[in-house]
């Protein structure tokens, strides 16, 4: 008979969660429930009746780690709703700001999972020092381009509030080169650590935490709503997804559960590589590999943008409010972040919906855990950084 094991709260990851596992007599997970226990704060309800400009700024408070992605997805949604076309330089700077956020967020997760893979305290300390240096540079990008490191106010409906100077461009480039060198060292360190962990634990990296769920991604570094058929997206209440037979479980899960074609999907670093580079590494530890690779790619893309950027070009389009509906999509560090906005002729929000990146992966984590030893449940969960 299966034993119920609860891990609450789950630890060393970005959000708030609880694992409920049905474990057989040999310690293997027959059924897993990964519950989102983050407080419901009602951003969608709060947006109704508010000016678009207020909402686009307010939604950056949804997450203290990935604020830039919410500001960007929201701006894109309102721009599509009202037919606004940001200038090229505005889009480039918006992407650059979000890349800085991706860099610092990805390596922050490496800090959180170090204890899973590294036992030597001296090695751990050196890795933490590298990580914090890389994070500082990522935050520097957000600070300079976005105007502030936490809730970047330069991200606006219509583009970006201002361009950067030539001096700032040179400083950013120099700091990103420094980050590239540090990240190469950190990438090699993490790959060695994961390989050693698998050898010590007797884990087959190709099959550990493997699932057969589809991958969803819209762009390697920015976002594209045209890559999602929203007629195939449905959000279920927990009771609808888990069923009345799991009522207590459903009542503990906060928020809705998004599905694509009626099934859970994986979003995030591995999904982006799967969609755009045709990789098919299904073992769950490969998510760490691709998150690390994606950090290097983000640094490279940021430097390419700096090469291409015209620092004298306009960055913000003038616009007048008008009625419409628009969808903004941005590839957040954790996956595909969706904002949907409907506004009236005065630019006042009539309806607003958010499918935050992490919410896609909650049911997918359950699939990855099922069939594995319960002792590894949190290790698998932490691969997803949610």
C-alpha cells in the first residue's frame, strides 16, 4: 500500500511549493502532486479599471527576481492591443534589459542547487563567489539599461524611456566580457559537478526524471505570440485538473494550471533548446546543462545587441489610446510568460490575464518525479527553478 510523504515547504528554489508523494514499499513515487503555495495577490483583478500605463508598471511587482519579463510581456500586450510600434532601438534595449535579468536569474539558481551536487566546502565557496560576480554584472545591465535593478522603470509601453550613452555601451560591453570569462569557468564547474553526482549516485543522466511531455517555447531570447495557438491553451482550476477524488490536494494549489492541447508542457531553458536547436535530451538533469549554456548564449546575445545598437536613435514611440485586445509573450528565465490585455478607447483595462512562466511547469514536475525514488523528488523539482 502506498505511503503518503509530504515535503512542505520545498526549499532552495525561486517560488513556494509543497510536494505530496504517494510512495510504494520500495521507495518509488507512484503519484506526485506539486502544489503552488504562493499567495494569491490578485494582479489580474487589480488591473481592471486601471490605466494601461499603471498596469504595465504594477505587474513588475509579481516577481522580485524576474521583474523585467513581466514588464516586457505587459508592454507587448498593450502595444498589440493599441497598434503601437516601438522603435528598433527600443526593442533592442528591452531585449538587452531582459537578458541582463536572465543572466542573473540563471546563475542565482545555480547557487541554490549547489548543495545538491557539491560537497567540498572550498569548491562551493569559490563557485558562490563566481556566481555572485556574474549576478552583479547581470544586475548592472538591468540597472543601466532599465533604469533600476529591481523594477526597471525604463521599460514602457511604446519601447524604452531612453537610450544609453556611448560611454555606457563601452562599460556594458567590458563587464559582459568579464561575465563571459567567469561563466565559462562556472559552466565547466557545474558540468563536472553534475557528472560526478551521477557517478556517485549511480544515476543514468539520460533517463533520470525523464518524461514525455511536449516542449513549448516561442523565441530563444525574446518572445513571439505568433508561435502559440491560443485556441489550444486552456487553464484549469486545480479541482478540474486533480479531480474531486483529490479534493484536499486541489484546495492547497493556488492558481490555475495551464495546459496545451489538453496536456502539461515543459517551458524554460531545455524547452527553448528543444524547439530552436532540436535537442532531445530527456533526462531532467539536462535542464541544468541547458540553463548554463543559455547563460553563455545570453551574454553573447547581449554583446551582439550592443554591437548593433544605435545609441542616437529614438527608443520610445508616441501613442494615443484606443480600444483593442493584445497578447504579449516574453521568454522569461523560467519559461514562456504570457500577458493578455483588453483596453477601451481611453486605454483603461477591461480585462487582463497572466500565464506566468512557472505555472506551466508545476504539473510537468509531477510527471518527472513519478517513477523515481522519493529521495530524489526535491532534486528533480529543483531542476525547474520554480
